[in-house]
C-alpha cells in the first residue's frame, strides 16, 4: 500500500527480516532519534542505537519502523520545510509516552498530520487485570478504553492513542484509512499474537520527495 500528499510519500509493505536495513533497534521504549542530515541515517543503520522512532529534519529523507501488532505511526506536515517521523508504538511504548513525545516535538509545525497503519484491534487485544493495574500505577486511565466480551477485557489501543495522546490533532489531519486489525483481518497481515513470530513483519515508511 502506498500513498502521497503534498511533497510526502508513504507506504506499508510486508517483508521478511533482512529485506531492509533497520535504522535502530526497537525496544518498546520512548526514545526518538533526531536526524538532521542524510549521513546520520547511514550512521544510525550501522550503529543500531536503541530507539522506537525517528524524526528527520532534511529534504529527501526517509524513515521507517517495523511492526507485527504494534501501531506504526507516521507524522508529516504541509510545511515543505517540515520534519517527518515514523514511530513504533506498542502498548509498552504508548504507556511510556512515546506518542505524546513525538507530538510535542513536532507540534510547532503548522498543519501537522498523522497516519496510523495496521495493528492489533480491540477485537483481539484481550488483557488481564495486571495490565490494567500497571497502567493505573503509571497514573494513566485505561478503563474508558476497555470493552467486556466473554468475561474478558479488551483494550482499544487505537482509541487510546487518538483520544489521549493525539487529542490535539484535528480529525481531518488524522488518517486512519489503513488501520485494520493485524490479528484477524483478511487477507492476513503479520501478527506476533497470532503467529508467535515477528517474521515476516510490516515495514511502514515515509519519505520527503523535495
């Protein structure tokens, strides 16, 4: 799947590990790399710093993340001199505030847009009480985003992110057309929860064409 808007292009591809070069080692945290020139992308790909997102501040940049149930989140702006970003946002990273952090670091750009790709949906994200308590211990409020089915609680990670972490993004700038559940949607997508493996996986990328 590919798309474009303004001077930005993005896409989502299914690929095996090794088909592309990672920019960083994803660790389900909240660290975000800032890249100001093309050489830093090469340096990052060789050194593999630990991070879960990258913000690129130069023209003709491209960044990407890998997912297999976590949310892939892309940021871009209508400003031709604006930055782009790709964020890997699993529930652990979301709980640690990676999405808010990315938004805060990009919010000074006018007309900021966000695209969210396929990830586990509320239909398949069953959680236990210890999950809920872990969020509440972090002074977060997961319960409004829980639904009850067959005596189990299901967490809506997408709604939590869009309504809590990205609440300042206007609905017209929040692009969810590509979101679908990685676990149960057909045709099937890479899903760690379903396959117990992240190989293959989704690579979600964004690039500036100017």
